[in-house]
């Protein structure tokens, strides 16, 4: 991923409740504004997922959680549609919207 000043893009993180991946999400969320990407956190639904989304938002990141069982193809397809919608509406990935391909 190439990062440019003021346009750090969106990072999709799967299974954000695990130790290392959770730490990665929090590290990205804690970066200075010009280096902080928006985060899409995709993982199994539940309180742990909601907690991680709240933590990265609390650290200053623009973040959206998408509840998805990654072992279920129908869930993955639905998550791809939701992620694309969030990006094209500009809710993550910059205020002008963006392009997503899966």
C-alpha cells in the first residue's frame, strides 16, 4: 500500500479480536492523523468485535465494524457488499468516496 500525505486509504482487517491483529488495529488507529488509515474491521459478530471497533474509534480512527463469519461464503459476500457501500458513500476511505474492488 502506498501512503500519501492526507490520503492514507482504507485498511480491511479480518478477525480483529485476536491478540496480534487487535494490536495491529490499535497501532494503526493510534497513528497521527496524516498517517492514520480508515479501518474496516471484519469479524465474527459479538461483544469482542464491538469492543475492538469502539477501542479503535476511541483511539481516533474512522472505523466501521462488519459482523461476518469468514467461514460462511454468504456472510463474506454480504460483507463485501457492505464494505463497498461504506467506501462508495465516503464513510471510510475519504470524504469524497472511493473505489473498491473485491
